[in-house]
C-alpha cells in the first residue's frame, strides 16, 4: 500500500488556505478514490520540488 500521508498533509494545507475544516485521515482514506489519493500525493511531491507554495485545487 502506498503512503498517502504526504497527500493528506497537502490536502490539510489546502483546506486551511480556503478556510475549510479537513476531514480526518481515516475518512480521507475511506472516501477518496485511488485516483484522487494519487493526485494529492502527486501535488504534494510537486510542492516539495518547487519554490511556489500557492495551492490551486480545480
């Protein structure tokens, strides 16, 4: 199983930036599809490798 913590941390920061309350990690894992989880992880990895910290969720 893939580690989705980085993606979850990215998701939490995105929620905070938009004034939203994030769901807990267990619910995050249970409700998001594998594609959604992978997208958050990909975004988190991109954030680590760039100097920009602006989050845009579409």
